[in-house]
C-alpha cells in the first residue's frame, strides 16, 4: 500500500517568495512511479499558488484548516473563514482538521472539529484528522492514552456513519501525541504502532472504515524508517523537518528505498 507523507508547513515560511522557492525545490522529488503520496499543506495565503502549481505534478495539496459552512446566497457571513467549496475550487485535495495547535491556541473543540469533518467530506474534500494525547495523559500509561484518543475519535467522527460516501481514501487519521510535536523527541515507534493498530481497530468496529493512519511528532530523515517500516503505519505528518527541503526530500527518498 502506498505510503503517505504530508508536509505541514504550519505558519511558515514568512514570504510568498520563500514559499514558492520551497515548493519548487520539492518538484525535484524522485517519487519512483509515484509510490508515495506526497502532500504539501501551506498557510492559506500561499495556498492558491501552491495548489494551482501542483496541479500538473505528483504532489497533492492540503489546507491546514477549513470552516464548516459554505457560502450561500445571502450567507457566508463568517469573517476570516474559508469554506470547503472554496478549497475544492482551488484543486485542494485534503484539509487538515483538528491539529493540536488549533485545539490549544484557537480553542477548537471536538464539536467544532466534527462539524468541519462532516462539511469537508460532504463537499468531497478529503480529511486528515489529527488526534493525540497530552503528556499528562501519556504519563498515566497506555490505557489512559488510548482512552483519550478513543474519546477524541468518537466526538470528532460523531454521526459520520450518516455521510453518504466515506471511502477509505477520504479520511486519513494522523496520530500526533502532543508531547512529541516539535520537541525533537518522537514517540517510540512500538508505542506509535500500538496506538495506530488500536485506532484502526476502532474505526473498523465502530464505523466499518478502513482509513489510513499516520504518525506525526518530531519525524525526520533519521527516524522515518522506524515508523514506516511497519505495514500498519501508513506514513507521516511532518512539521519542522518539512520546511527544510533537503531534509524533507531525504525523508521521501528513504521511504522510496524501503518500497523498492
Ligand atoms: P513536528 O514534526 O515539528 O514535530 O510537528 C509535527 C506536527 O505537528 C505535524 O502536524
């Protein structure tokens, strides 16, 4: 099965010039027969340039968020928000939803995230849903971490069964333990594997869904193989290492070699 690698640029870089340069440098990625799905998630202001530029390449594009409403006649009164329809119109393939930084700094709740997931899927925008436990929960042990993630998934995917079509390609889960994000200390790959297997079981049992599940948190070219060598780990969501084009390309190269 194709591995997936997502570059979450977060709030980087600081100019359109640098964003274009970073994206252009990714175009030289050697993706042997497109064995890996490479996705770039730039900030909204750069999104049109990147998404329209990626149209004729193997690279796909994701937004870092999306709102739960679409403009309608006399509607659209949601200052500052971006709708699923607008993103589809720009050939954006995926929307990252529920990233822990948005939960923390913007105060996104599971209820808001659930509305966003449903709105995106309804519009045919694929979803990368982020879940993961904070350090104080992980300290209580594996069972507590699993319960935390289960609770997030139940709330974030509430009523998803009612959606007409949720194919296995439409929903991707990214397991990102909060304590591993931006710390340089990734989860142990066996712990990530255990959680990812658990998430897959839950999705199969509760939603009859076979979604891809990725790992995220301090992934770099040195540790990527520890994660993706496991069949059950379908790829990685990369933050810091994705804004260094050499490092990101090395990550893709390593996965390519593994696939050969
Ligand atoms: P880092 O790779 O910088 O730890 O960030 C992970 C992340 O939050 C990706 O969404």
